[in-house]
């Protein structure tokens, strides 16, 4: 299992929404502050089979949990995974 370094300060994730409406709405979170860091939110890209419903989130504070991210991004739509 890969070990992650907390000294880097940030991490990235992908969020899969149930539909395109949620993913497109989540783009509003781009450049919003989360724990004093500006989030980077974009559509995941066409490499993913679910590219229309998946967003890429970058610059997530390392201490941020999955549940905190789910709570934050659920305001834009139902999260599938």
C-alpha cells in the first residue's frame, strides 16, 4: 500500500455524481476556499467512462476527510461514489 506524506499539505480526488446536473453544478466550487486552500474543480476528462458525471478536485487539504468532502459536494447533487 502506498504511503502518503502529510508534509505535502494537499491531495486530490474524483467525485462521481448520479447525473451530469450534479457534476456541472459542482464546478461552482472551483476556486472556493476549503480550510484556507483554494479548491481546483474540473470535469474529470474523457479518459474516464463516467466523464460527464465525474469531477476532479485538487488542492484538498491533507487533513480533510472523505466525509467532509461528501458533505461539501453533496450540496451540488447526489453523489454516486
